[in-house]
C-alpha cells in the first residue's frame, strides 16, 4: 500500500510542472491568436480578395474605395461602377487636375488615390496662367464702348489661354482649385473657363452623343455660378468640395460664347441647328398627369415683366405686351404682380396678353426706406418660374419695335452694356432655377448693391455676362444739347428703354422731359412718337388704362409753367397740348 501510494505521489509530483507549462503556452497561443485576428488587413491592392474587403476597404464594383479617399471620389466611383455594371473591365478613373500641384494634392486628399496600385490616373493640366502684374485687368474684358457694327475695327478681347493637346480629351473628372479673390478676378475666371472647356472636350464625344464628365472644385472657394449651375450640383461639403455633373448642352453653349463682353454675343439663331444647342432637344419633362417617362418636349420660353408697389406702370406693361404681339411673337407672356396691383388693373393686363401671377414682393436689404428701389429685389422672383427653360425679362418701361425671339438662343446671363463692366438689367436673358433663387436671396443680405437696387446686386452676382447689342435695349439718353435734333430713333432699334418721365405720364403732344432741364438728357420726340403709335393701335378698352390722373396732369402743368418762366430754348412749352386724355382721368 505504501509503495503504491508512494508511486502515485511521485508521478503526480513529476507531472505538475509539465501541466502548468502546457497551460501557460496554450494561454499565450490563444492571446497571440486573438491579437492576430483583430488586426485589419493592410494592402494597397485595388482589386482585393473577399478577405481583404473586411475593415476599412469597400468594394464598389470595379473600383475600391477606402476611408482615406475624398468623399467626392467615392461618390463618383460608385456612380461610374453602377453605370459600368454590365462590364467586368477594370478601369481607372481619369482625373484632370487644374491649379492643383505639389503639396496641394496632399492637402486636398488626392495623394491617397495614387501608388503602386493606384485607383485613378491623374493628369496635371498645363496652361499659361493669367497671373502676375502684366495680366489683363477685368476692365479689359468689359470696355465701356466697342465698335458693335465693325465700322472701324472688329472688337477683340484679351486672350485667355486654354489647355491644348489630346491628353485631356477623355477625362472622367476635372478637379480644380479656384483661387479665393474678388468676384472680378481674372485668374479665377480663367480657371473656371479651363474647367468648363475640359469638361466639354471630354464629354462631347460625337456631335449628338455625350458621356458623363464630373467636375469637382476643392478648397474653400467654389466656382462661378454664371458657368456652373447649382441645378447640376450633386454634393457639396462646405469649405471642402463642390461636386457637379454638368448638363453638357448648356455648358457647351457657355464655352462657345466670347470670353468677355468686349465682343457681341453671336446670334445663335443664324448659325443653323447645331446638335449641342438646347433648342434642338431637352430632357423629358414628366407631366403630373401622365406616367410616360419618355415624353419629350420642346423648350418652354416666355417674355416676363414685374409690377410691384403701385399701379403706375400698368399702362407701360400693357403697351409692352401689345408691342411684343405686334412683332408676331407667339411666346408666352408672364407678369409677376404683388398685391398692390388691383383686380381692375389685372383684368386690363390679362386682356393685353399677360398671364398674371401673384407674388410677395422682396425688399432690397440695402435700399433706403421709402426709396424708389426699396422693393426692386422682387425681380428675383423671376428665377422661381422653373416651368420655363428661359425667360427674356423686359422692364415695363420698354417698348419692343422688332421681334426679339432670337434672344431665347442666348444663355444666362445675357444683357446690353450699361457702364464699363456693368450691364443694364432692363432686358436680360435668364434661366429660371429654384436653387438659384435660394442662392440669390441668401446672397442678397451679404452682397451690397452699388445703387441699392436689383441692377447693382445682379451685377455683383453675375460678373461674367454676355453682351447683347445696344439696339436690344436702347437707352433713351442723350448727351447732346439743343432743340432735339439728332435724337431720332432709327428703324434698326429693336427695343426702346424709356428713361426719365414715361410717355404715358406726359401729354401725347411732346416728350415732357423737355420741361425739366435736368431731364433733357432723356428727351426725344422721336422715341415719344414711337410709343404713341403702339397706343393708337390698342383696343379702346386697353387705352383706358393709360389715362391721365388729376395728379399727373397737375404735375405736367406745373413743369410747363416753370419751363415757360425760364424761357427754355427748346420751346416745347409753347406747344399747345391737344391730348384728348386731358380732364378724362384714368380708371
């Protein structure tokens, strides 16, 4: 018994160290195994195995995205892979880099896209940059006067260098950093135009087919809204990037325009039916009453004007509508009116041809209270007419003499020059957009208008615009002095802008701007007669809306008396007023 017990005790004593060692090594192995299994795979292979897809890498069809990649690249890769889902071809995304070199690549997160197994092919776009003290000034592109009719020399703009070479013809994405500067920075304009041209070059493969090209602006400063539409914005991260999928036909229309306003915009209506032109076809607009997704439509165009705050321009708007119809235009006529325009006036406006829509007026944030332009920002409501592709806005104190339908072939924003780099907002080609309306209303509190009104504000927003001939918006303003000779309005004028006192606010016998010395620059009996020709052609029920009020006639007589006492040399105050509207006050 003792011997047996002694034997068992011996083996027990001998096996205890072995068992403890075995337990120790097994525990250590389990710990090491746990540590190894918790590690994430590290590889730069763009086409990983299923095991490699675990962790921070995400397989998106042909392209692998990782958490280190820019967010915009992931979005593009996902969309491109979805469009190429039928193909198993492994394809890199080709990026054209504009104004992005060296440290900027790392700063903007682009360095993560290159390597031994890079996910993108990058091409640095070369072009002569308009930088330095000898670069053109903004004013060089927008001179106050140009020889519109080429009587002496054709107008020329300073050259804006653009990239050349076939290396940029098949880009999938154009990535750019816009320099932060003033709204009239020449180099910033160049970068925007370089990007637009590259996108069109890569996107317009054959005359009637285009491929998708994305545009990305990185950094803290975004693109020019005159060129890149907010409607095409796919994603935005404030202070980081703006990702666009441009509507190629619209962008093509932009890049064929002159780079500056020192040239007259080309008359598209006379250049044939180029396949890229918006007028040829537009994406289908789905009618709310139909489910036909393939229903195609032609573009919707309209002339538009705005009335707010008083009924003093109702007569002008009626005459404007009648003048447009006299040119045989069949485009829609849209009039935005606030609640100051009463039911009687609205009936007259509808009878003249306007479709009247009621709006809430918008106050100009920087206008003085009670000033004439206090509510002029109501014009921004035009951009809410998104059912139309383009509008030709015309102020109610204009008269159309010749057909203006060709203006619908021009892009936003097209207008006639006013003063140096500024355009006159009395006639504008615009493209309605609800998102742009939101941008404009938001910016209206930040950007101060130089004159407190809409024209000053719009000129600060649309700094890059296309010059229409002056005959499109002929400003009735004259620098010469005398009795009125040399102030004839020729037959080549398409629309007259009646600055100063309006024709319906004067006797029909002569332009009453002659009765006020400081208004002589606006006086023209020739232009005055042209307006009354349209009045005479109106139906009598419309003429009634252009009558004189007692207050209007008192003002006319007051200034006729002042002119007589001053014995003004033009002698218009001597003309006996035979206007039949006298003492027949308006509705």
